[in-house]
C-alpha cells in the first residue's frame, strides 16, 4: 500500500540532539496527511538504526528500519517494512524545491540506517 500526498509544508530542525523532518499537506496545525521522520543523533542503544516514523492524521508513531529512500528536487520516496508500519511506500511530492538545509537534515535522519538515503 502506498501513502502519497503533496507536501505544501516541509519543516526540518534539530532539537535536543534529535533531527526531525516533517512533510505536511498543509501548513496548518492539523494537516490531513503528514509524514514525520526523526532520529536521535546520540547513542540511543539497540534501536539506533531504526527511524521514528509518524504519519497520517491519527498521530500513530512507529519505529522502523527503512528498506530504501531517495529524494530528488520535488519528490521524496521512502520504502519500509509494511508489517511494521502499515504501508510499504511513502511518496511525498514536494511543492517547493528541496533546500540545502532539508537535504542535510535528511542525511542526518538516515545517518545510522543501513539503507542509505540516495539524493538525486
């Protein structure tokens, strides 16, 4: 199953040594569709390789290992284990081009993952 939408709002930041990247279908506080990825930048134990994934509109959050991920100027694709996450792919169309800061933060989120992020 594919989770797909156009991100009108893309926000990335680092807070308390955790890197967060979020995509949302609207800049409002309550988007219908969103994807939030986060990764601790410190040694957090046995789950170091897993990325925290929150998506949808229900606020459910899971920690999962990524199968593959790639980004180009207006698209971000993430493949995950559907048994762990509930979907197999996230296709996020990005309304504005990916900034250098977003690219850097995406690299940080995937820095511990065995599946490396491919930036096209």
